[in-house]
C-alpha cells in the first residue's frame, strides 16, 4: 500500500463524492461510482485511503470445512487482521448481499488497528451497532444475518476486484461520504482533486448568485458572462 500525500488528502476532504464523479465523468471515466453501496453511518462516512483488496468467491464446502477443522488457514480473518493502517479495505464477493463478511466485532478490530474504512458488496451483521461506530463502513445491503461461510470463501488479496461494474485496483484511491463511494485511479487523482476543488468554489459562488436573485438560465450552467463575473469577483 502506498500512502497518499497529505496535501492530496486535504483536497479530497474538501470536496463531495458527486463532484469527484463529475470530474471523472468529464474525462470519460464513467464507471467509477459504486452504485448501490451505501454508508452504514452517514455521520461517519467520510473516508479517504488507498484500496487494499480482498476477493471472495462462492463457497466450496469441503474447503470451508477444512478451515473450520483447522486444516487450512482462515484467509478471511488473516487478511483482515493484516490490513495496514490508513487502508480502505475493499472486500469483493461478486455481490453476495444476502450474507455478511463483517459485524461489530470485526469492525471494531479494524478500527483499532488503524484501518481507514471498509467497502463491501455484502450486507453487514449487527448493522445497528456498526452504524453507531465512528468507523466508515460502506455496504451493499441491509442487515445480513447469514454468515459469510455459508455463501462465500476468501481466496486472494492485493489483486484487481470488481464491486458491481466498477474495477478496483490495489492502491486506487477510495473516497467515501454520505453520498457513497468512488474509486479514483491514482495516476490522475491529483488532477481530479484540483479540478473538483475549483468546481466546488464556482458552484458555491453560483449558489450565492441564485440566492441573491440571479436567473437560473445562464447562471447554471454558467455561460461566458457568468464566468466572467465569477472571475472578476474572485480573481479566479
């Protein structure tokens, strides 16, 4: 896992996920937002960090039973316990929303080891308790009492995975807020963040203009005259 420059973290912290999505969309990256993945606790939802990926596939019962008997390693627990501080753990199962790969105890353990947050395409056990934690968890369903071992098994980590139609590579930058989660390719993250900061400054100014009585037409989206007024007003 490669840490993120603190200056980039500060920029990403200042902008909303929908703004980042708009900037990526303008560059032709139209599959970066994780549709259907929602925060367990919107009040604790802001998360920024490099992706550390874990992949699970449908369970094969003989291999699961070997784990239960201690004859094979429990990769699920091992990979989670080895997740580094600052990481956003992306746990992909192929969309097994009827099951859960974490509950309150695992969420607390990850929080205590310094993990920044977790993104899963499953449900969450103990959802009301997890939702009350100051640990960002984004998930693909509601409360899911079916244990993960009944449906999926962890097979590898640190490889590209998919959450729905979104391809996520290790070290991609994950940003989540109350709107959801977006995956930003690291190579363009600095440019996307800078553009998003400028877009939000412009839109904040436009909101003030509309509140003061400016017409919607020509103000939003801003036409050439509005852009000129913005530049004169802000020096931007």
